[in-house]
C-alpha cells in the first residue's frame, strides 16, 4: 500500500490535564501517514484518485487548535477519524506530540495506527 505523509505539522491549541495547560495554547506537533492506493492517481495525474494532503492538514490543524482535549490520545483519535472522512484512506498512522512538555525531553506524545473498518 502506498503512503502519503504530513510531517511536523504545527498547531497551537489547548491540550493537557493540568490547570496551567488549560489556560494558554501550546505547540502541538502532528505527523500523519495515510495509506492508500495512489496508482491510478499517478497514472492519470488526477488528484480525485488519491488523497488531498492539504485538505487533511487543514482539518487536522484546525481541529487541534479548537478541540481543547485533555489528552494527546484523544486528539490522535480525533485526527484519525478526520482522515477516514477521505474515501481513499485505508489505514492511518497518527503521531501527536507536545514539544517540551517533560523536562529533559525534546518531546512526548502518542502514536496510533487505525484501519478502516
């Protein structure tokens, strides 16, 4: 299966369980890998046979900036569901990180893999 990826998409939103995390938006880093068959899109040079990564990126960023989730796990699930709104997506790998959230760590987060049911 082919892969379309969105790497290091930055959003600023409310995320976290601590009171101080609920007060101000913080940086959220999103990586998405979309699994689909891009063969027909490549052969015919037509986006309608693939997935428009710009559409996915805009939806994921807008959601991350407005969802105000408590956990990165919940935000990752939300983004996975958004990806499946695109009919050609068969599987998705979503990674959501909070850079600088833990002292002495560059980033912390979660990575989930979901398959269209």
